[in-house]
C-alpha cells in the first residue's frame, strides 16, 4: 500500500488576542495557518465564542474564532470546551482536510481553578482501505503534579481505547519544561517525539557543514523561545521533518510559536 504523507501543526493561540490590550489576532492566525499549509491542525486555547470581541475579527459576520480559522481551507473540525465564562468559552480544537469520523472531548482538569481538556478524534486518510488515524489534542496544567496526573489519565485512555496497531498523533501544549510528562508518555505508550528522528541524524548535520543543525523545539515565548512546552508525539507514523518558525511575524500571532512536523503513514 502506498505511503501517505501529511503535515501537522500544534499551536497554542492564546485565545486569539494579544497579552496586553486584548487586541484580536485572529486574522494573523488565519494567515499563519495558510502559510503553514498543514493537513491536520491541533489548536489549544481557541476562544470559539467571545461576545465581547466578535465584531473586531476580520469577518464580523462570523460568530466564532473557529469559523475564521477553518476558512483557511479546513472542511472538517472538532472542538471541545474546556472553560466557560459569561461572555464565551475556550478549549482545544482540531482542524482537518481529511474527514473526521467522530470525536469526543474529555475533562482532565486536576482542580477547579485550571480547566484542562483532551480532545480525541479519528480522521480518515484520503486513501481508501486504510484505518483511521487517532488524533489527541491536549492542554496540560501548570503544576507538575497536575501534569503528571493528566499524563496518567491520557495514557490510561490510550491503553484502553486505542488499538496498539492504530496510527496515533498526540499533540498539544504540555507545559512540560521539566520533561516529566515526556518520559511517561514515551515509556508507557511507546511514542516518539517528532524531533527524535531529526536528532538521530544530527551527526550527519555536523559532518556535512552545509546542512543546518537540528534545533531543539523551543516554542515559548514566541519572541525569544527558550522553553519546550509544545510537543507532537507519534506512534505508527514516521517523522520526515520538523521545525519551529521564528521571527517577529510569528511572534505577533501568539505567545507560543507553532510546532510543525511532516509525517509519513
């Protein structure tokens, strides 16, 4: 069976607004997704409903951030509400050029002050006869103990609900600068992070001086990235290329930089 190549991106969009002044950045984010040109988009902190700022978006007739972002070429979507407030709500989302067969959102909040979720979906590759790819978009907590418990919940879900032979992509903002969650996901689930394959050929990069060495996937803060908060883990797929875009134009979109990976199924 012929291999299928796809591009995925994980992106925390900070509710689509600037940190100071709360100016909308949805138009910039829509253009960013257009430039990335991914087949599957894993988004965190999507403010799908915000009645205070809806009229400031690029197209005032649209009622949600998700409508605007999906208009950059994504026919299929899944959204899971994590936090609800008087003027709206936000959560995780998956945008897809492939048909999404079904999806479900799961509350993995560790305490009432920090609402977190895990969005699970199954996307069908365009080639008939292939099994669906399981997609998990997650956003973990700021406290280490919360993250470890949330990683344990996700691991239990994968072990219970997803066949070990099924292709799986787990992406999101893990807030895991101490890499405790990273070790748990690798050891329990047999997953690999997309930069693993790139690091495996780092010796070749050094030998061939004309090739740029692989960089660590630092994504936060986007203006001067120094922390590895965002990750893409895979099982049953191979990473061909991974990168984190740099520059002021990307920093204007969100406080996180996007993490992009080219995969092969």
